[in-house]
C-alpha cells in the first residue's frame, strides 16, 4: 500500500512538472515557430504545426540598419553597466561582508532599500535631472541610471559569497604581511571570481530586458527592446513574423551568456 501511494505521489509530481513546463515552454515554441512562417499562416484561423519554414522574416529585420544600430546600443549600454557594476560592487561587497565598521547596518539597509525602490518612482526625477544637465539620451545618463538598480543587486548577492570564505585563509595571508587590498586581490577575489561573474551576467540580463527606462531615457540611443516593441507599430497591420523573429533575436545574447556560465550559475543557486 505504501509503495502504491509513493508511486501515485511521484506520478502526480511529474505530471505537475510537465504541465508547468508546457505553460512555460509552449509560448516560446510558438513565437520561434511563428518567426519561420508567412504572415498568412499566422493569421489563418486553422493553425498548422507542420508547415514550410521560411527565413523571410529574418531577412527583413537583418536588412534594416536600424536593427543593428539598436543591437549595438543595447550591447554597449549593457556591457558598460555590467563592467561598472562589477568594478564598483566587488570592493563594496567585500568590505561590507568581511569588515565591521560604524553604521554598517544602516548602509546595508540603504542598499536593500534601493532594491525595494519602485522603478517608476525614480524614473521622473532622473528624466528631469538628465534634461537639466544636458545629458539626456547619452550613454552616461543611461548607464548611471541602471547602476542605481544593478549595483544593489550585485552587492546583496556578492556579500554572501565573501562571507562564505573561511576567515582562516585571510588570516593566514595577513600573517604573511598582506594588507586588506592585497588580501582581496590575491586571496578572496580569485576564490569568488566565477560566482561574481554569474552575478554580473544576471545584471547584464536585467539591463538587457529593461523596457521602461530605455523607452523614457533614450531617443537616438534606442536599445533593442524598445525597437522590438516599436516593430509592432510599423504599417497598418502587425508584421507578426518579423515581430517574432526580432523577439527571438532579442533573447539570444542572454541565452548565450547563461549557457556559457551555466556550471557556475548552478553552483551559485545551489549554494555550493
């Protein structure tokens, strides 16, 4: 009887997992498959799972210079933001995680509060500030704005990685005459570097997928998510194959990064 109940529980668990996977993966499959269809096949009420694929939609989007311009803008903005987040967040998280100083709890609470801050609440002040300073629609203004949100995420996650380092390792380095900066550079930083890279990849993904800030704070430096949304407004009817094709193209860089760092991401999320 017990074996029978355990079998039912396992079967129910796998059925629930398969149902969840279906609802998660089927829209992705439908978007990708639609990018290889003709528009008449997409709007046809009688949808077909077997069809003759075509690359016409990809040819249409890749022939547009605007597509590559927006892709370059997204790549530059995300790369600069990720680099600055990594550069500023690493020493900040190390100091907070490994040292005690006055008002440390207040500083940590302030960093957490930045993460809790609604993005819409900060959007209008940033827009007013950048316009008044003449920095609207510049890489500096966009990347600095994104730092307000990516830096707290990086610091919060990286603090736990530095805390996980055994204190004996750093104490042995200090006995050998290493100062705080040398301990970070020679001992602690190499240990947590793969996990810090994973956090930087997550920061890259957050910025890459953002639409609201990119839509409000850019005009000529339009990134790819805004261009993807604007693609649905071209002409009198929605070019569904092109919309699905550019949406799939939009997902490729984060997927490539996640696959590249998959081993370290599994290690990071499993806490090992």
